[in-house]
C-alpha cells in the first residue's frame, strides 16, 4: 500500500443462532466494541464501509449503509458493499484504501448478516443469489452443489477423497474449542465427518459451514491520527488485493482453480511487498472443506493438487508450519456471510497482537493473511496484516 | 479532489420498458458504448464499480459486480455498490476516488436496473427495501407515501401546493421531448398533472417517476493515461461528496430538509473548490416532484422554502438561470434506480461537451452538478463536472 493502515480496534459478536436479533442490532454491538477497543468516540468516524449480502431476503432491508452508520452512532457517509460472502472483505479493502490514500483518518469497517430467522431452505435459496441466477440457479445449483462439483473434480484430477477433506473440518473444529465467539466450540473426529449425513456428495454435514447470525467491525486509522491521539495500534493492514471472475462455474477454464483468489493474492502480496513464504498465519474462506484447499493453493502456499495433504499431514494445524483458521474458520466459528470478511480481520488482529485465545500458537508471528471469497470465488479479497515495527 | 478525473467515455441504454432484457444485457450495452466512446479496449479497464439496487428481487441475482464485469468483457476486480437509488452515484464516486488517488488509471463505472418485469405492486414493494423495513415498511410506508409526507409538510411550513409542484413535472417532460434515450418523449401541461389519477395525496401520476429498465456507464481515466493514449476528454469530474442520514424519515429533525444532501453538496463543492453560484447546470434526483425542490434547496441554490417557486417562475427551465434536469430528469427520462446516478453523469457529460440534444441550452456552461439520492435521502452523492481548460 501507499501507507500502512493501523488497526485501532476490532469487535465481533458471538457467531451462532440469534434469529430474534436484527442485523442492525448485531452490527451495533460489533461496532461499539470496535470503537471502544480503539479508544475513540463514534463522532470521530469519518466514513463507514459496511458489508451485507442477503438482507433483502432475510429482513426485506436493502440500503444498509445508512442503517449501519446509525446503529454505530455515527452520521458519516456510509456505503453498503455486496460481494456476496466477501462483502465485508470488500468493505475492509475500500476502507483501508480510503485511509491509506488520505480520504479519511478514521474509518469504521465491518459487516453483518442475519440468516437463521430464515428456514434452511429459504436461506440456501437466498445464498444462491451469489451464483449465476440465470445459468446456474435455474438449473438447480445451490452452493453445496457447486462446491461439490469442485471437490469431485479435484479428486478426479489429483486423487484423494472424503477422508482427506475431513481433516480440514477436524482441524477447524479443534481450533474453535476455546474460542468463545465461535458457533461450534467442540472437537470432532474424522469418523464423525465421514459418518455425518450427506449434504451433497462428497460433502457430509461437517464439510459445510453453517447458517449463522453475527457481525464484525474494525476501526482503521491513519498513522498520523494514531500518533496524535495516542492510540495503541500493534497491528496494521499493509496490503490488499481483489480479484473477480465470471459468476458461473461452468465458464471457468478449470473447476479446481480459483483465478480470482490467485489474482487477489498476488495483488495483496505485491501491495504489502511480501512473498507467500513470508506469511506466518492465515485465515481462509472455508465455506466448504474443499474451499480451504483451493484457497491455500491459489495463495501460493501449496502447488495445485498438493493442498489436500496440508491438513492431513498436520501442516496447517495450530502447531503446524502454517496455522490456518486458528479462529475455527467459517466451518466452526460460523459464517454469517456479510460479517465473515471483517471477522477474519478481527480474529487475525487479535491473533497477532496477542489477545486471542489461540495467540500462543503464533507467538512469534509477524505476518498474517486473510482470504475472503464470494460465490464460487467469483469475488475474492485478500488482506495482509503485519505486526507494526 | 486531489486531481481531476477526466471522463473518457459515456454510455446509456434507452430508459423505458424492456422487461425481457436482463440487467447484464442492459449493462453490457451501456458499458460497450462507454468503452467505444472512450476509444479504449475492454482489457484496459483496471477496476469496475457497479451500482444495482433491487436485483435480488427482480432477478434473484445479488453479487452483481463480477456479473457486470463479465457483461462488459473485462476481468478486472469488480464491486457492487448498493446505496438504493444512489447506487451508481456511489459507484461513480468510488471509481473517481480510485482514479484520483492513483489506485487505477482506467475505471469502468455505472449501474443497471431491471424493474418492469415485476408487477407495479411487487416493484413498489422491492423499492421499499430502501426505506426502514423495521419501522417504516411494516407500518405500510412505501416511497410515494414517504415523499408525500415531505410534500405535505413543505406546503404546511412554506405554503404552495400541487399546482406549484406540477411545474417541475411539466418542465422535465418538456426537456425530454427530443431526448431519444428518455422514457417519455412528450410534453404535458399543468392541467394534465392536476387531473391525473392520485397516487398518494398530494401526488398524482405525473408527480412520480416511473418504473424503468436501463443501464448507464462511464469510463474514467487518469490525466496521464488520457494524455499518453491521446484520448479526448473534454469533461472531468472535479469533486465528489457523499452524505448519509438515518433510514427512517421520522427520525429526521425536519421533514422538509435533507441533511445528507446538504453535506454531500458541501463536500463536493469544497472538493472541487467551487461555490453553488458557480454552477451552470444541474441534474437532480426528482424521483417525485417535491424531491427536486428539496434537492435545489439542499444544494444551496435556493433558500429553504424558496425552491418551490423555481420551476413555476421558469428559473430552472432550459432557458432559465439554472437549467435543471435538461435530460428530462428521473420523471421523464425514467428511473431504473441502480442506473440513475451514472445516467446523470452520462447526460451531464454530453450536455457539457456539446453532443446532447439539449446542449445548445447550456452552450457556455462550464460547471455541472449531479445530485443522486437514495431512500428519503438517507444516502446522497453529489458530483461536480467541469469542462477541462
């Protein structure tokens, strides 16, 4: 980036089922926590960048930017970003850009999603609006189906099967056991994954992230503002990248590659001036177990076809070479879609500054990366966070 | 702005009823026209900023950023902005910012909306998602109702009535007569407005903008890029401003003021280094006749309570002191909501560079302003365009 963007504060509601709470209530909680964590007043916020995906379906509420600002107690200009499940990743990116470029000294970024007030069928249908409505959804494709196509093709091209994938879910559940914000604070075994009811072959229940309600927020400030106001900002955003691809999976040259993520990663790493090998810890978008595998490959941590072994071999566990999804990931932390991207930022910030329950696993970490995807990775935002020197 | 942002090309579909055409088809047309008008190749586009409001309801399609990029034939990072009826105004603002700040040399901005494939009732219901779903829509408020409250309160505070408002509609219809892109290319009389069926008192049919399908686009480039590639860019964006307010009308201190527009205008004028008195021509968000009145007051062209006289006295007609909505405005040009903000940019660019059918009315104009509002002006984006010296 032109300049690094210090993270002054982060906040996140517990993820899980709270169907009676509105998105505005959820975001109000997360934003208030982030603002308090930053040690600023709401009035100091100069612009709001907010992600939400399915508010039209869940609450009949579009136009959620002003709603989010109001919930946070600020009157600054506010915009809603929709990049499907990468919505608050996009919000973070635009907020970081605004601060890096001097358009704002204090930005409130985040997102919220209310999902569990819908039935699972209605929720699945709402989520499908992130796929190609014309060419995929009309043919009956929803996201478990789309990602299962990718998983089956992966097995076809590189070998492996359900058991290898299961290790991704087992690892992420294990990471969530002590995380009080996570939806599922319990460990599971490979057999649990293999014996779970089938959702869409090869996926069983534990291969899929859940429906969740929740919100996330962060306060980004300029270095000048942080210094002038004596804010503690041990972690900063040092690079961002975004990539896009066609909405429909069938238009992709390969069903086991996600070029939008590759491009987002390359841009983010170049922006931060780092290489994949410099990364100490990552939060990636494991909406389905196969998605974590593809994410690790697209970011250059593994060669194509080699990512499946990562979890099985223990390379990405808490004490592995590259801990991935120490928060529990979307699988176990939960996946309120519009909140997920900034929740990765919130969790990574805590991991790097030392106040996350799993911080001990990455005590010496200096560089963290988040990977937030929308649809079948038709959108992707990658963010680099670093401990400030 | 830090730097002015040349407008290299603009494009716009005809606005009107084309219920069989998808938003992606519409945007593909507008984007292709803008790209051809700019004299660039699609591959030169470095980022896409796209506005859409009700795609979830009209087509079951969210996540429209990648879809828009694909329709335009580009693979650049693409983001969908939802600021209700100010969605593509927001897209233009973020695109202009990115170019002004050096994040991109070539940005494709625009928006699209498909509306008339829905019934009027379903369309009205979809639009209501821009209001406060919890506190307004549940109580039965839709937008004709919300704006009628503002109009009645205006009459109560300042006097005047339906006949004064009618002049706004008459003027905007008159401006659209020769505009081949406009939905209603015919003039009306004050009696037509007064005798039209009531939609919601004091509004008759002609006080309300129509349901429309359509798309708009513009190519924004850096000055360096324009020079290097020999592009003709007679008009540039020189300032932008955005403002937000609470979603619900009942929370506003006054129902006849739109502070989000006032703040957006002040910021845009300061950004461009101009005063309201410097403005030669304006396109404002006349979703209802009263909305044009409030827009002119909030931008500082008229004192509170004095805007209603503007149209009646002929001050804002094509040969008035400050021509307003020479395109026909939302009333007569049409209002495919997600396309409207960038359509204002497209029309204003043509007005200022001399190739709009109504350019003769503003042959000496150097400064144009667009005002694009969302909801009951809970969102507003104001953009300043100037003839490049």
